[in-house]
C-alpha cells in the first residue's frame, strides 16, 4: 500500500480509537443521567427508598448474572473490604435518591462531586490546587442554603446530597482496597451488599408495591440505564482512555444531569445554580488535569457509582 493511502487510513484509525472511548464514556454519563431521571418518576409510587431498593436490587441481579462472582476466591481481608465497599455504595445510593425528593438532579450530582473532589484535594500541596478548592467552595456556597447569594435549596435535600458526597469519598477509599480483585466480580458483590443495605428501607417505604409487575418492568429499564449499560460503557472507555482524560470527561456529569433533569423532569435551574454547577465542573476538570502528578498517591475521582 502506498504511503499516500496508508497515511489517511492510519489517521482514520487513530481518530476512531479516540472517538470510540470518548463516545462510550459520554454515552455512559447520558445513560446514567437519563436512567436516574426516569427513576425519579417512581417516587410517587415507591418513595425514594423503594426506588433505590428496586434500582440497586435489580442492578445487583444483572451484575451477578453477568459476572458470576461466586467463582471469585476471597481472603477474609478481601471479604471484609467488599462488605465495607458495598455498605458505603448502598448508603450513597440511598442518600442520593433521598436528596432527589427536593432538589434537582444536576444540583444533587454537583453537590455529590464535592466528596471525591475533597478527597483528591486533601493531598494538595501546589498553589494551583487551592484555586480549584476556591472554585469548588464558591460553587457549593452558591448552592448551600446559607442565605445571601445561595439558591435557597431545601436543607434536608442538600444534607442528603452532602452525605452521599461523603459516601462517594469512602467508596473510593474502600474501592482501592479491592482494586486487585476482578473488577466485574467486585462490583457485582458490592452491589449485592448494597442491595441488602437499602432493602429494609425500601420494604418499609413501598412494601408489596415493589413486586408490582408494571413497576418491576419500569425498574428493570431504570436499572439497565443507570447501572448495567453505564458500567459496560465505562469499561470500554477505561481500557482506552488515560485516567486524566477519563476524569475530565466525567466532570461533565453535573451539567449532563441538569440537562436530563430539564428535558425529562422539567427541572429548571436559576442562573445562580448554573454558575454553581459551572464552578464545580471547572474545579473537577482543573483538579483532574493538574492532579495527574499525584496518581502515585492513589487518589482519584474515579467512576461515578450512583
């Protein structure tokens, strides 16, 4: 093959290799946001607790059937770490869905991002890192119900979102402890443990409504959109993208969540709330770009687990 032909074909191959993982990750973010938006439609029938139970429970079933984690041999230390990992995952999902009762999806995601962002910045030592801290604090200050310039969001909803943020940071910590295990099996076990954590709350809230065939069918679609499909697409992206590029793209999730909330749920944000989301997105992107030098310390924002 002549160089004149090989050159354009090689360029097309490189472009395809770049577009595939980027498209996969963006598809994952959109799928997660759309799935969560549809999940919110179940609140009148199941409540936030019942919706969480249905979504996490069905996701666990899908992941267990897909990865067959019973083949994984675990030490006592690994089993304990997986229990902690799954417990935090369940608490994070429950708190996040509780926050959605009173605050818009995009804002809940933005507040939740403060958890992994704080974890990544806690090891910061460079002056530029304090710029990202300031940017994140400004965004949160515009959202938290503290009066003044804040958007006056419901305090309970904000508290639940902040609780989910803390859980996301702990999820990363415990997730690193099981990082040497098979990823799919570890997530399947973790999601199963999460289902056990949230199930009592869901049964108390929704009762036998969880077994309604129509609701189960809708819940299955929600679980596929918000867990099975995003996780599969993220695996494709992680295999081909650097952690830095992955983190930058993941930082767009609050904005995508806001758009999904607007298009599916009719959630309208004020200019102040959009500015707050922009501040948090910029802080997350900035931290990802400048923080790649700290990777050997094992701190990263990681995959969105909600």
